[in-house]
């Protein structure tokens, strides 16, 4: 999950001098930010500092990160005819900075912890590209999905194509596992997730080598969980809404789970964080478990609390 960012003073210091996209696009800086949580918190893996939306910019969609406003696409893609404005980029040329960051991070880590690469699913990318930014109700994307599902499928397919090239480039640069974020897949019903979001996702998963471990993350996925059990991935990463024991029961097949502390729990007292860490280790027992938050860390998280969580997990005993 997202582990770098504004809760770290060392990140805020760099951010005060560079905007977010500039940080992403300057490999020496992006590598430094990638390593911050490893050095400060002692986490057991690095996730490359980049963003799921960068490949959309590489395809020709103007992308802005405005203060307090989150990401914005000033020229959203809202129908079939607009798809023509997107290109199939040469990823080496347009996203090579991410590959350089991965190379730098690998070399600086020198095997200390593995490096995770990542991308968003076509559906989750489309929520931003079609709405023009973050949304709660996704009216433009939903309207398109009911009005012209075949046209939307063309867009999602184009996003899948670029994602495959982008992820292959990350593997070549040295990513040792890949995480695929479907943050907004859970807003769809089972039938519509299967019909709309799953085909372009499967295209990506099938376009990647079997040997690279794949982690699939979805928020709000309980109504889809048996479908996720069929994905060709090694790890399912889930939010905090269900205990891991219940997730395992619903999956119906052995699968490594990643998660799932509520990020808001890190805002509470350390004693409570330690109790929750012990509970999480107990919940995850009985199968592979990568301890993680259930979503990105909140900017107001006290760094001491994040450290206490990592230490409690690393010193804890799996029952
Ligand atoms: O640990 C890491 O930081 C790894 C890099 C990473 C970022 N974003 C950096 C980032 C990763 C893995 C992501 C994933 C991402 N980005 C997702 C999927 C996971 C999730 O959170 O659901 C999504 C949906 C995005 C899109 C995105 N990027 C949004 C909606 C925002 C604004 C929200 C916010 O917190 O301001 C971003 C910005 C962003 N991406 C920041 C970081 C560190 C904050 C930028 C800043 O202002 O400094």
C-alpha cells in the first residue's frame, strides 16, 4: 500500500521544494522518497515512488496535481470519439523515469529488502480519466458504462495495453513483485465487475510472466471475493472491513493475504496499536500473510505510531 508521503517530515521537506510530479519524474528524488519508509519505519519492502495515474499522462492525457485538490485531468475522456486523443506510448521514452528510479532503488538497497512495482487496473484508472479527477459517485463513467459498454471496453483495452508495457518495463528495471491496485472495482456489482472490469484486468495478468509475484488489491471487495479467488495472482490485498479469518473462509482456497489494519487505527494510542497488531497476527495465522494497512497511510499519522506498528509486528509472535 502507499507508505511514503506527507506523514513523513523528510517527505514534506522535499515536497516543499518540488511538486509531486517533479518528485516522481526525478529518479534521484523519487528513489530517496522510496527509501524513506524503509529507513525510517523499517518496513520489509520498498514500493517504488510513482503514481498509478502516470501512464495516463504518458498516453497524452494532461495530468495535474493541484494543492489540496488531488489529481485532475482537465480534458477528461468521456466517449468513444475522445479515445483517439490517447496514444500507445513508447514506455521507455515516456515512463523511463520510473524504470530509472527502480534501478537506483535496487542498487541503493543492495538486497536489504525487495522492491515492489505497481499499476492501477484499467477500471480504476478510468474512474480518474473519465471523471477528470477524484469522485464519489462516478457519474460520467457510470453513464458511459450503461450507454456504450463496447466503447468503454475499447478505452479499458487501450489502458490495459499500456499497463502491460509499463509493468514489463518495471520488471526489467528490477521490480521483484507487482501490486495491481483496483481501488474502485468494488463500486461495481458482481455482474458488472465481471463484464466490464475483469476482461482488461485479465489481459494484464495474462500479459505478465508467471514468475513475477503478483499482489491484487481491492477496496470494498466482499461481494466479489469468490471471483477474486480465481485471479491468477499470488496475493490478495484487502481493506480493513472484514477480519482476515473471514476473508480466508470466503475465498475457499489457500491464498496469501495482505492487509488489513484500518489506516485510521494509526491515529490512536500506541497501546491500542500494539493490541491491534497482536490481533492482526492472530487473524492472519493459518496461511500466508503480509501485514499491511488496508489502504494508504493518512497524512496526519504520527510517525511514532507507524513505527510502533511496524515494531509490534516484527517483534510479535504469530500464534
Ligand atoms: O508509498 C508510496 O508512496 C508509493 C507510491 C504511490 C503513490 N500513489 C504516491 C502518491 C502509490 C502506490 C500510489 C497509488 C495510488 N495513487 C492509488 C491506488 C492506491 C490507493 O490509494 O487507493 C490511487 C487511487 C492513486 C491516485 C492518487 N494519487 C490520488 C487520488 C492522490 C491524491 C490523494 C492524496 O493523498 O493527496 C494521489 C497523490 C499521491 N500519490 C501522493 C503520494 C505520496 C500524495 C502527493 C502529495 O501531495 O505529496
